[in-house]
C-alpha cells in the first residue's frame, strides 16, 4: 500500500477503537490494537518520553500505550492517538507538510514522509530528501534514496553516489536502485576510482544494471582493482553488458588467485557466448576449488560447445574428464552418447560413474546395453549409477540385467528394478 493509504488506515483503526470503547469496552483494547497494527507496520516502534497532543511524533508512543492493560489508560490513549494521527496530512499533495515531517522526532513518521514525497513527484522535495540521506535511521535513509530515484532529478546523483558509503549494508540496494533509475553512468564510472572500496564495489554492481557499453572499458580496468570484491563485481557486470571486448580480459581473470573473482569471470564468459572462452573454461575445470568448477560447468553448458568437450574426454586430468562428462549430460545432444558410452570403461571409477549418470539423463536407448554391462563393474559407485540410469531410461531390456544384479543387494539396483517393473 502507498503511504497515503497507510495513514488513512491508521486513522480508521483509531476510530474503530474509539467506537469499540463505547460499544464493547471489554474488547476495545484487543480489537483496536490489532486493527492499528494491521494498518501500519511502523506503529508502536518508537516511544517518546513526553508526547504531546496534536504532535505527529506522538502517534507511535501513544499507540504503544494502547497495549496498557489498565482500563483507565486505554480510553485516554485512544483519544490522544486519534488527535496525533489527525495531525498527519491526508493529501499527498501537501508537500510542505510532508517535508516538515522529514524532521519529525519519530523515525516512522520520517520514513512515511520520505516514501510519500517520492510518490508525489514534486521537485521541492529533492533538497530535503538529500538531507535525509544522512538521517540517523537506516530505514529513513533507504526510503529517502528510493524517493530520490523516483523524482529523477540530477541534483540527487552526487549525494547518492556518496551515500554508497553507508555503514549499514541494508541501505545500499536502495541507493543503487535509485542511481540506476537516474541512469547515472558517468558518476558511477568516476566512482570506480573512489578511495573507498565499498563505493567502488557498489559502483561496479550498478554499472552492470545500467546496460551502457561506455562502462565496458572502465569495468575492464576495474578487473585490476586491489580489492577482490571490486574485481568480482566488475567481472560480473561485464557479463551483463554483452560486449565482446570483455572476453579476453575475463579469460585472463580465470587465472586469478582469488576464487570469487575466478568464479564470477567464468559465469560471465558463459553469458557472453563467445567460443574463444571454451578452451579456457575447459582448462578451468582442473581448478579443484569448490567455487570455480560449478561456474565453469554452467558456462560451458550455456556455450553448448559439444565438439571441444568431447575432445576433452581424452584429457589426462581426471578432474577435467569427470566434470566435462557432467556438462555433456546437461546438453542433451545426441552426439555425446557414443563418447559417454566409451567413458564407461575409463580407468577411473569416478569418471565411469559420472558417465553412467550422464547417460541416464540423455534418454537414448543406445545406452541400455552398455549400462547393463556396467552393472558388473568392480566399483559399487559405478554399479549404483548404472542401475539408477537404467531406471530412468525405463527400457524393458534392462529388466533382465537388473534382476541378475539383485544378488549384490545394492539399494540402487533394487530401486531401479522396481521402477522398471511398474513401467
């Protein structure tokens, strides 16, 4: 709901409490407080020591007093809360009043004021909202940033750029969203050179959302930043800008010492869909770090580079062969079936097990006989993968081999046999 609707619901809730007080005094407190809390999530957040009637900042503590179990307190609190909320402006076009509310003692009132001023779209609010970027309350700062983004006034760009240094990370997404709305490309490019690494990092992220290729070269330079988070963000944003100039620099980053940067580069190379990245990504499969391999695998799936990956099945590195097989199982290309069948006799059991699992995904009947033979493999992992793959393929020719393999008491074989019997 928008801020005007919120306030109207708050006032309605107070009237409900007032009516209930006279009609059904015993349930007035429960019904009214529930209605008020339903009306506004900010109600009851703040308590001031000496609230005054007619002061909008008094609404929150008075609402809190409605939970007082003392029947003498409740009627007074209801009436006082009604007067306090009545002091809020009803009309969204009461800009001056909402600007005044940006200085209200209650952060809840300040937050609603910032949100409303963003919805109103009046340029008079720009200066006060810029000041509110320094508010002591994080929610007010975030709401002010969002409002400035809606107002689309160039005066807000520099203050918002500086606000990227906000100590509360929860505020940063609102600031970035505002800068994206303002299409602040040049200031964001300049921010990549800021002395504060947090500013550089968030600027790199924002540039990826602005879809402006003038940011490509600056982001390529940011791949050399001293901060790994800046480098990773720059790599990620380059993948979103879809510019071939980024391919070679990102390939170089695959050799980076920092895991998150390498993984980000691999993911972006998959997005850019350039065949120059295929071989480097295959080699990146040798990386034993948990982060890079999934990213490289996902990138190779996106690139759909079947022939180079089939060739990689002959690589001397076990990790490369095993991970390439995982990629081939996701591509769903008939050309990979025979090479995967050959991989069922690889010298390494993990390669053979992955080959069996991949063949199960491809739904090709050519794999039935080779997988049936794999049920006799000396390695239990291979046998289990072959049985599971046969169960997935659902071919009647597999029933005999699976029944013969039941003697080894392996759970996967039993499950696969039951699956086929029901099909």
